């Protein structure tokens, strides 16, 4: 291709472009999937181009990059949901778990919006949530998976986090989840063992053994 001022295509403003149609009247599906995440001001933030930043090279607090993301949770997501409601547009949401802890209003609003638009409220707590959980636990590119694998190999948590170029939000979420479990008196043995491995120096092998040797109980409908 020979270089040109406008590249390979002649300039044409959008209002002058012909209507785009597909063969045989086919339609294109649009999936709206806003990404809603919580980032802590006192932790490592992505860089100016959303790139990962090594903890030992990070500037904390990074007010500039935090403010953009915090604005999204305070203002942007609400305007987005208003627009979707106005035009009857359905969508799903990709959340990190800390949003549920720090911004429960966002979750509640999404559920209300989805129900009004015909969604089954169980969808918000079903495969769309479990699916993300499975991916973050098993995906080779997952930050939380990376932390778990390296812990299993015997590395210390401080060493792992210090060498990472992004935030593994599951580490802080484990502590928050354990706090909520104690506050509401909910038995969460997996969270307890994960927290013990992360913050109390318990070995992964011992944590798994203790979980597997627990007395058998019904897994649904029982505390």
C-alpha cells in the first residue's frame, strides 16, 4: 500500500456515508458489556495508557489515574445506565469483586435495571458471575491465578506482589470477604483458609488438607 494523507480510503464525513447493509438483510449483534472495577487510591494503579506498572516502580498514590476510574463509578456508570434505559438497550457487566464491597449501590442499581428490562435476577448471581470466578481462578493470564500458583510453589506473598505489574484484587478481597463473613456470622471455610494462607503464613497444603477433612455438610440452604 502506498502511503497517503488519508491512508487507503478517501475521506468522507460520517453524514455523507451510504447506509451500511449486510447481504440477505442480515443483522449484527451488539453486546454491551461495561467494565466496572474498583481501584484503591493507596494501591498500584495502571499507567497512563492502561499498562501494568511494577509495584517497585509505581507512584502511590497515583491521584490522576485513580480519579479517572473513580469518576467512572461515581458518574460514568450511572449515565451509561440512563442511556441504556432510555434507548431500551440490554447489556451485561464485567465486575471485579471489590466493586461489590465498596460500591454496593452500583450492583443494586444494575440488578434493578436488569429486572425492569426483563432479566431474571438470578442471572446476576449465576453463570455470569461464576464464569468470571472460574476464569480468574484458572486462566493463565489471570493475576489472581498467578498469585495462587506462586504461593503454591512456596513464594512469599510480599515477594509475589512486589514483582507484579498489576493489582491482584483477590488478595484484598479475601480480607474483606472474611470480615463480612464474621460480621454476618456466615460460615465461609474456603475464605477462612485463603486468608490464613495469605496473611497468617499457613501453607497451601495444610489449608487444602483442613478443608478436605472438614465434617461433611449440605452445600445448599444450610449455614
